């Protein structure tokens, strides 16, 4: 089982006029492929910050982050962007689909950066959309979809390059409980099928209960429901 995400003593603080705001302090974490983790904690505790760090959208103040054995911040900005595009999928609370593009076009968007053979990517987009029950919605604009359908499109878009790491930030926060449970189960299923490491921020007890692992954030520290996630290098 490859190690997908390794955080070693990672801290993130922000400088403000009032002084230094310490958000995450010395967080160490090892996430193997195929591991599904719910991230929990009160609003403002640093859940999104942790996810952005894991997704290379933000850089730690101190500590080391490796993804698939690579320190992404050593890559330089161009290679970092393609590394992220190839290996990491994001799903946000607000689907963030482009309103002027069709369902199929939205799923194909990440591939415009130029990975994979054109035909293969199209076929994969079609089969992903079929997989989530949207094969009759390929040419809909997002505005014509229900909230749950929009999030299913966002899931497909995140999966188009078969990422090793799938990051979801409150992906069911805007959905009714039944639809939220559907999206939660979909994430768990597709992650298991593809051996993807999944980190999912959620406030839902029901959703979190489906995840075998939990990270709880509190006052800058992370606690784990079992020891397999604890990951200091030395
Ligand atoms: N760029 C920033 N500058 C200053 N403070 C920030 C910045 N980004 C986040 N924060 C602060 O960090 C804390 C954690 O934010 P966040 O990770 O978004 O919390 P959560 O997702 O758990 O609700 C919040 O108090 C937020 O105000
Ligand atoms: Mg957040």
C-alpha cells in the first residue's frame, strides 16, 4: 500500500495586525492509498487549512509535506500545477462548476491542461457520469441540475485523472440529509474502487460514521481515532 500523503510536524500560522494566529501546530499524519478519513472539528479550527495544505494549494509555515514521496514545493510552480492536476482531486461545498459549460464539459475541464489521450478522457468522463447516474444529463448546464446532481458532477470532475488523493471540503454541506448520504456513499465507493486516499471534511455525524478513520482538530492539534494515521518521520 503506497504512502500517498505524509505530513511531518506541519504547522500553519497566519500573520495578522494583532499578531501571529497559530492554526495548525505540529500535525503529523500518514495516509496510505485506499484510506478514507473524515476530518471533524468546530468551525474555524483549521479543517480547510489542513485540506489546502494536503492539496498543495497552501504551503506550511514549517514542517514537511510529501505526496507520493514528492515534496511538491520543490517542483516549481509550473510542475506543481501539473502535479496537482494529475494526482489530486478536489470537491468543495459549492460544486464550483462553470455555469456556461455543460455537465460533460465541466468534467472534462481538468483535462484541458493536457493530460491523457483525448479520446480516453472523453470515454472516462462518459463512464464516470454514467456511473453516478447522470448519463441522461451530459448536455445540461449546471443551473438545470439539482444540488445533489451538481455535486455528483463535481465528484466526476475530481476523479477524471484518477487522482491518488481525493480531498473534499464539506461536500454535502448544502444538501438535504438523504442527498448528503448519497454523495457520502458515492465518495466512499469510488475511493474504495480506485484505491484512492480520501480526506473529507464533514459536520455530519451520519456521513462521518461511514468513514473508518477520523481526524479531530482542536486548538491546532490533530487527534486520530486509531494509531494508523499517526506519522512522525523520526
Ligand atoms: N489567509 C488567512 N489569514 C488569516 N487567517 C486565516 C487565513 N486563512 C484562514 N484563517 C483563519 O484560520 C482559521 C481556520 O480557518 P479554516 O481552516 O478555514 O477553518 P475551518 O475550515 O475549520 O472552518 C480561521 O480562524 C480563519 O479565520
Ligand atoms: Mg472550512
